């Protein structure tokens, strides 16, 4: 390459450089965005935040219905009566097998006796002469009455039928009867729980005077039949038209004919209220 050629190239390059400098000086400068950095935060793309687990929903029970208050009915208070010196008690229920008229109005001690009579009647005891103990399987008439009253709290009781007669007579509770039917006024004082007395039911010692030979206890009138009934121990008596023997309940009937002079013919002579317990 000769010297002229080199000079031409040099001029050309110089002219190009001047033009470029002129164009850069006249163009608007581009804005420079500042780079903000911190010492603790790396210059990396931030990761998306980890979502917190949603809390498990808690079931809140519906409030139970509050019951409406029940109004309290008040009445005018009744003053409590002063306690009586005599204790009172509810009537003793009567066994369904025996319904007696007016039983609810019986005195409590008579109700107890009736209940004990029913209990003894259900034991199937026989008539056993000389016995006053149901453990022996049977009792006689006076032994039955003695056992009954003793179990109810009476003490110092007679053992024979004539002894019970004397007991009532000495305590002014005996009523003599000469009438032949229950229409006689002599029966007007008869009450449930009274003792009934006969003579002539069997042969007794001639020294026994009066010759009381049989004793039983009056129970009252049955509701269904209106018949009078009694309790005790006997042989060949009837209850509801059926003959029976032993310790039990019997129809209370009067002999149809009586010979007052005979010591061997059954005859009703009277009744007596049981004396008070000593």
C-alpha cells in the first residue's frame, strides 16, 4: 500500500469518528434506573410465601332450648294439728277372701284380730283337743282364742272356755241372751271382736257351772251374703253352706230348738266384749 492510499484511509476513519461523536452528543440520554440493594436481602427472586394451614373448623353445638320454668301452685298453708296423745293409724286392709260390712270403721285392734283370724284360717289347722299351739297342727276352741289374743298382746289369759266366760262377766262386758233369733233386742250390743259362748256342745265336768263348753270370736256380717260369721276351732260346723272342721271361719247361726234343761244340747247363752289389755 502506497503513502497516498494510507492517507486517504486515515482521513476517512477520522471523518467517521467525528460524525459518531456529534450524533451521540445531540441524542437524549437514556434514564439510568438505580439498583437498590440491602445488605440482608440477596439479589435473587423472592420465593412465594408458604401458605399457612387453614384451621380445622370447630363445630359449635346449637344452644339447647332452656325449659320454661314450671309455675309452682301454692295454696294457703293449713296449720298442722297438735299431736294427739292417742296414736292414730291407717286401716288394715282386709283379705279379699272375706269382705265384712263396715270393716273400715272397725277399731284398729279389732282389725288386727280379724287379720290374724284370716291368717290362722289359711294354715289348714285341724281341731285338736287340748292344744293351744298351731305348731302342733291344730288347736281346740279355747286354745285358739287364747293363742289369738296372746299374739295380739293380751296377757294372763284363761285357758278354758268357762274361764273366758268368767273373764268377761267379771269385767262387766258379758250380755246374756235368751232369745231364739237375732231379732231379739239382746243382740243389739253385739259388735265385731266380741266373744261368743255356748253350753252343751259336748259333755263337760259337772263341776263346771255354768257348763260353758264352747267359745268363738264374732267377725261381723259378710258383704256378699249378709250372713254373720265367726272365727274359732270347731268340728262339723258350716261355712257358706259347706260343712267343715278345724281352725277357721264359720257361719254364726243359732240353734233352731233348745231344751234349757239339757246339758247335752248346744245352746247359745250370750256374748262378751274382750276386756282391755292389761
